[in-house]
């Protein structure tokens, strides 16, 4: 079976471990470099991207992770995990010395953190999500129920980055934050997949299933 690592330094890694195990893969919590050996894929969970960034360096994981991403390991990043996969952050946090937070990078996108506004710490909506054809029924492809918890949106996508889902301005309570524009909340580039939202908290299994199909070369 497949061995899927879940970066387990901070955040909701347990939910991702459960999600991949429910789909028949083995989930491996990753806290140190030696645990990266023999993985078929990796998930970077939601949480706090600045904390995961710092802890990854403390635990010696930053460089090995960057190398694996560059080498083509399939990686799925959810929320903070999307931020950590992004090559660029529009509004990076800075630490006390003024140094901006860093990402692992690999995905040619620019993200904006907490983009949907702090006052609405979370919201939920149904999204059309490309790539889930395997789940089609007679009525079409059921929408993905997406939960956003201080999530980022994607402000720029580079060449070769496919947009899988967007939030329409009418879908959230503060449409002025969307400035009348649909905002990108799911992308794929090669073997890298990222979502602004948290499929692991709703029982939605199809995003993890898509990731497993990507690992297997079936999607
Ligand atoms: N706002 C968080 C960050 O910037 C992400 C929130 C989340 O992962 N739920 O890291």
C-alpha cells in the first residue's frame, strides 16, 4: 500500500492521517528527517504557517522537504500547507528581528494570508471542484463542501498551474473583501495540490482521493 507522510509539527495533522487511512493508505506522522524515507506522498496540514516554518527549521526538516518537493514528491498542502508550498506570499509575517516568514516553495503561486478577513474567522460554502470526475453521479459531480478557517487565497498563478476551484463573490458574507472578483482557492501543478480550505474536517474524502490518484499516476 501507499505510505503517505503528514507533516506533524503543528496543526491538524491528525485529521489528515485519519483521512488517508480511511482511503486505505498508511499515514505516517513526520517530525524528523529520518521519517521521510520511503514516502509515496506528503501532506502539509492546516495550522499556523509561521509556526510550521520555524519548527521545520528547528527539527532539520526544511532542507530535506525542499529537496523532496524539487525532486517531484507528490505533496498536498491544505490552508497553512498551501502557504508553505507557495513560492511567494503577498503579505508575509515578520518575526521580532524583522525577517519575513519563509515557505518551502515549489508551487508557482502567490498567496495572501487570512485573505477572507479576520472578523469572519471561518465560513463554509459549496464549490465546483475540477478533477473529481471519478465521483460523478447521474446528477453530475457533487460540489465540495469547503470550510475556510483564516485561509489564504491565491492571487497569482504561474504557467502550468491549473485552477481547480474558485469562490464567487456572492458566496461569502463580506463580498467587498472579494472586490467583486472570484478568488482562487484550489490549484494543481504537476504532482503538487493545494487548497485554501480544509476537506479533512468535513468528512469530504474526494480531495484526498484525488491526491492518492495523483500519486498513483491516475490523475
Ligand atoms: N492563517 C493561517 C496561516 O497563515 C492558516 C490558517 C489555517 O491553516 N487554518 O498560517
